[in-house]
């Protein structure tokens, strides 16, 4: 019944509480658990609505007994939160298919559609249209390898949609195309809708977490991988879906690899389902073999020539001088740096080079700068100088700068604003692009600036693939991206900057040559680029598996070790065993490797299980406010900075915050509370400077506290009406007595 009305449904308290909602519902609601009080609530409604509800209930024949056995079973029998709005079952499919074809044909005749068609026909994918459609019809699985600029992301789903509607199969057509990022799902859907001459949300729509634009008409839905996984929780066979396209599979994120396992198990149950796997790089053979030697189709790309400059060239070209911070002797500085900084093989490779011998053709200023250059930390002044050089001496065109995270983006934004030349808002439009930004802000990057204004986009690797900023001519590449790693000290997953792969450098360079010849400024030496791995190590092989293990158990996919053994590249069995043992240790799994009550709660929190338990216990012991702060610092980073030349001063400040507790956690709690006080009086910057704190880190922690609170509210552990601001901030002193 809920499905037919476009609503979500779940049964709580052993089926005694039935909830219908316009938004997705959690698996558990503490406020509807009779162990926490009464679940009976009086509902007032008009006579008209009451008659409507009674009519729907009688037609659905839904009884409490049907739902009482298990809330999980009830949810699996119902449509997912991300499924398309269901069409009435008794609709005349032949008539609907005919209407869809007529509508599609009429839109093709408009001037805007004809102009778009002319553009589409110039894309390399258009020449492969007939071959692609025949391959999809003849094979259950097809692997596509498409180079940058080929049009695979926007055109291939569209080809299927057009073919199905043209052949009067539109009524039964339901295409899903997954994207690894929210902005990709939105921007690609908007582009495809525009090419079809329609409004977004008609036959083409999108679905991301907490946001969607779709209708009963929607036949092609772009969504994130996470949205599809949530649908599979409730609808394991994807009933009604005719075609599934998984884009950017080469990125090998945890969600993507997990989805691939589920889909391979699903295909025998759904012989009518067509699966298309799309990769931007050349490792298609790996996916083909995984799906029983599925056929591979390669689509050549089209990009204009892109001229590359590496660090040595950039220094020579801009005459920027990198200053050694430690010693007047550059060579001595390199040796000290090598012994004091945690290194990696690529950085070590450059440290071992004889600069004068390797770069003898470059000026002495460039060689001195190369001696002083450190791979450990990005020189934002170098980035600023490179941007200024392009703006002063190169032709018009947008600049896309690849950075590792919000911290670097914020610092560079401040530098640009303070630059006497770049700080002119009349001449330069500077836009950040980060996954944590609201989608409405992210969309600004696609708009062309006014005449005589240059656009500068400061982005993470979110801009590496799937999205096209079509006026970009210059790319500045720092060579790194944040990837999930394991923090052995805190025993938590963390995001740390790491060198990217050659596949990623190829993608970044390609962003500059989409509409005209471009230029790529690499802010790292060529010797490092040449030694980079071809592909990044899959996330499933380099990160803790606890969260994934909980998901496997919550989906009732069998033994964790057996399921993960079916992976494209299975993780080490010892890593799986360690993850299971840790979950047992924290009480999330019992001795039989089944979910405990705590484990079921942790499944609803998209967090590291250790952090999830910490938040739940903070709520139970009524010391949530300080726990939110500690969890935010552990999940992101410690707000204290440690300048090399003022280490003793910084340590003394940290000890003063800790007081008699001698606790790092109490120190950061007291520092956070003091920062909030300073912020209220507008002196947060001076406070951070005096106390060796990172303002960007504290701001991110503050945002994460709100996110964590919302997650706890969604599963009924705290009241949303009260809000995180309603809690006492200065409750640091109560945390230790509260937990004994």
C-alpha cells in the first residue's frame, strides 16, 4: 500500500507500531519500543482522510500478524527508499508506451533538441550506438572501457532509454545508473534531461541521500551507489528494473566492490536484467573475468592536446623560489627532512636523486628550489603563485586546482582573497568544490562566469571523473588525494593524503582538454609521476573491514568470510578474522557471529563501529556533548598543531588545557569549549593562533558534531527537537564521573 502511494513503511515493536513516511525510515526507533515506554499515540485526522486510510488498508489486506514476525522481513517485502515512484498496476502499458514514444518524437523536433543532437553526434560514443545496443540485447553483462571525453556516462544510458521507448517498451523500461558521488548523479541527470529537451524529474531523474527529483514518468534514474545498496536491502531482486549501469567502477571504492559481489549473485535470479559496467580506464579485463568473461567494448575518447609541466618546469617557468625552512644549506635540509618526516617509497625516490646531476639543464634557482621541496606537505604559496602566473600571462580559460581536502581548500581561499591581484572579485570568480558542500552550492561550478572574469575552481578528486566543467583550460594537480587508511594508534579508519595513481593523473589531465587545447601543471617532479602505480589499491584491501562486516550481517548474506571470499580481489583472511574478533570484543557480534542488540544499532550508523558505540554509550550515560567532540576529533583529526620551531610552547598549551586529568581527550574538549566561547565574541582566529589550534579543523569538528547528533536522532536515541545546540557545551568535567 505504501509503495503505491509513493510512501515509505516500516513496522516497529514486533509489528505493533506501523509507520508510513514521506522520507526513508530507520530500521529501529527507540521511541516506538515498548521497553522505553508506551508506543500508543492518539492520531487525529479528518473524516475524509480516515475513510481514505480505511479503504487503502482494506484493499491492501495488511494485518498486524503479517508484520509481526520481523520488521526486516516487512521491509524487504516493500519497495526501497530509492526506487522510482511506482506506476499503477492496472495501467494500459501499450497506451503508455505509445504516449512515451510520441512525447520523445515531438521533443526531438524542437530547435534546442536538434542543436543538442548535433553535439551528441560528435561524441565518440555516438559511432558505437548500434553496436552497443546489440551487445546489451545479446549479453546479460557488458563491460565498457571508455576514455575521457567519449560520452559514455551521458550517452549510453540515453541510448538504452531511446531504444526502449522507440520500440514501445517504455512502460516496462526502468534504467538505473549509479555514480560514486552525489554531484555526479545530479549533474549527469541534469545534462541528460537537457539533451532530451525536458525538465529534470520527468523521464530522467536522480536520487541521492535525502534529495531526489523524479516522478511516475521517470524511466532513467541516476543515483549514488549507496542509494542502490539501500534499495537492495529492501528489494534484493530489484524487481521491475530492466537495465542497471554501474559507472566509474575503476575507482574500486568499498561500496562499489560490495555492490559487484551482490550483483553477481543476483544475475542468475534475474536473467532478464541487463548489467553494464563502465570504466574510464583500461583495467576492464579484471571485471570481464569476474563476470564469466563478459564481452568488453572499448570507446575511444576525444580530448584536445594537453601540454604538461612538472614541478621542475613550473619552477623554471614561474621563477618561484621554494625556501628551506630548516637550514641555509639546502642539501642538509633534505637529509634532516628525510630522517624526521614519515616517508613513503615515492617521496624517498626523489630524496635519493642527485639534483645537480638530474636537473643540470635547469637554472640554479630551480635546482635550489628542488633541493628545498618537501613531498610531505603541499606548498600552498606555490599553488597561489602558479594560479597568479596563469592569470597574468596565459590566455583566457577556467582553472581547476586539485587539492586533497577542505583544509587545503580553505587555506588557499584565504590566500587568494589576501592576494592583491587575485583578490579582485571583479576579475576572478573563486569557487570551492568539496563533497561535504550542499549540492546547490556545488552546482555553481558548472556556470560560465561573466565576460572578462576568470573562474578558478578549488576541488578535491570529486572533479576527477563523471563531471565536466566545460570551460576548464588549465589544471593544477598536487598529485595527492585523501584515501581511507588505518590509524593503528587509535585503531580507527582515517582519511590521509596519499599519492594518486597514473590512472588518476590521466583523468586529471583530461579535464583540461575537453573543449580546446589545454595545460596541466603538475606540482610534483616527473620522476615521481613516472613511478606512480598504474591503479590505486582497492579500498577493500587497505581499510578496516568492521563496518563492512556489520553490513553483511545486517543484510543476512551469510558468513562474513565466505561472502568476502567472493570479492573481485578478496581481502586477506587474517584481516577478515581480525575485523570479526574486534566486533566481538566491542559486543557487536556474539560468539556465533550473529548481530547483538548493539550490533543492530551500529548497523544504522554509517560510522566506524568503535565511534558508533562511543556515541551510543555517550547518549546512554548522558554525557553526549563531550563524546560528540571526542568522536569528531577521532573521526577527522586532532585540532592541535605542532610547529617544529615552537614545539615546547605548543606542548605547554596542550598540558594547560588538560590540567590535572593528564588526558589528551580532556585537553581537546577544553580547547573546543574555549574556542566556542571565543567564537561568540568574534575572536576565534586570535584564540587559535595563541593556542596552536587549527581553525579549519575546529570548524569541521563542529559540523561533524551536528552530523553525529542527527544520526543519533534518526535512530531515536536523542530528541531532534532539542538539537545539539540545546545540550550543555561545558560538560567536560562530567564525562569521567558519568562513565565511572
